[in-house]
C-alpha cells in the first residue's frame, strides 16, 4: 500500500520508494526514509506526519504516494 493510504498509528515498514523526481529519493534517504525503515503515520491532515526512530516529519501527500509500505509484523 502507499504511505498516503496507510492506517494511522500502525507500525509500518518501507518497501520501496518510486519518486517522480530523481532528487527526491536522495532527499528522503538523507532524512532516513529508505527501504526497510520502520515508521508510523501519526496524522494525515493538514499534512501527513510520520514518526520513525527519534524523528517526526511532515510530508506532502504527493511524496507519500510514492512510498510503498506494508504493515509490520
């Protein structure tokens, strides 16, 4: 499923990132969003808020739509 559609408050794992702009993958990687990272969606509106490790990040829904995740076991 896409990160933008993921359930709130459930542990997730990033599977793949398919950015529409090449520089976007580098920026996400620099912020620690890469395949295998565990994260959680905390809020959807007015901005999508994700939490991972010790980080809380606001993300545009266009970017979140390019990140595939799965619910963590």
